[in-house]
C-alpha cells in the first residue's frame, strides 16, 4: 500500500440497539468529510423505527455514537 492510499481520517461508529452492538470503521480523505459522513450516518440510523418481537414498533430509537480520528498525526 502506498502513502496516497492511506486514509487521512477514520470514522468509527458504534451502532447500538437493544440487542446488538456493531462497530464500523471507514476511511476518509480528511476530517471534514469524516465529520459530514458521521452526521449523515447518525441521522439515517436514528430515523429508523425499531420493532419488537411481534413486529410492532417500540417506543425507543437506535443510538449512534461516532467520532473521527485524524490519522496524519
């Protein structure tokens, strides 16, 4: 892998619902693009309607915790 292919910023997001935890790590060319992607991801995930076992909506919403790390340091 050459130096141009290394990410300048990483977005790390924890998607938390009542039954699962998943971590996603994505690379971006800079921290501004990373932050914009984090905000879009948060809005999309928190807009989801969660369903219970009976497939009826529940009074809860998924929560997104995300941060960007500058990898150039």
